C-alpha cells in the first residue's frame, strides 16, 4: 500500500482517539486531543502532496481520502455537541451535506465521471475548518489551561454562546447552500450518473 493511503488510514485511526481524549473530562487529555487533531489534519495535507508529487493516485485513495477528512471533521463537530458548545441540528445539516456530496463524488469516480470541485465549495471548507479550529482551541484554552483568572475571563469572551451560535449558523447556511448549488450545477452529470 502506497504511503498516502497509509496516511489516510492513520487519519481514520486517529479520529476516535482524538474524540476520546477531547470529550474525556481531563485537562491534560483535552490538550493532547488538540495535538492529535492537528497531526491528523496534517496527514491530509501531506498525503495529498505525496500523491500529486509522486503520482501515488489510486482508486482506493480517491474514495477514502475525502471520506477520512469528513470522518475527522464529523468527530470534531460531534465532540463539540457532546460538550454543549454547539447545537446538534446545525451539525446534522453540515454532516448530511458533506457526506452526501462526498458520496456522490466517490460514486462518480467509480463510474469514471468527473465532478469538479467549485471555488464556492473550497471557500465553504476554509470557513468550516477555520471555525472548527477556533472552537476546539478556544474550548481547551477556556476550560483546561491554568493561566490565571484574568486571562480565563478574557478568553471566555471568545466562547460567548451568542457569538458561537451565529458563527455556526453562518457555517450551516453556507454549507447547505453550497450543497444545493453543487447539485444544481451538476444536475446534468448527476442524471447521467444514475441513468447508466
């Protein structure tokens, strides 16, 4: 098995480990969970770079790499739901959209039909990951790092429930809209895909 695919498997293996450390009520565990998440996310960048540079592109990798990304992202969002940082209904919408589009693209690859990733989808992913990193890091800083009461009160402002609600609402709306746009723009390809 080529190295990029091994890194994809590593990312999947690290996902439940990250989630366990993150939701476990222990300061040290939660700090370690952020390191695990960052390492897992870096494997995504590195396996993509290796695959392109050395042409280590396989059908298995094309299917599993984006799926591994969604699994890691889903675990992080669900961890934040479990800890009552964000609302479940928003995460459900985000995950349905992401897994649906990922599944359609994987099936299209299997049928040798090309789906292009739109710039809008890339922007969606950028904002989604930015907010996710923000929430993970701020939660750990506010709840699990002993740096004095004044600093803690300062960081708590960044986890204001109203701020988080509207940040997540924006991400949810952008994610849902990008999904509808993606299906609309590729409707002809989708009909061809399921009529084969």
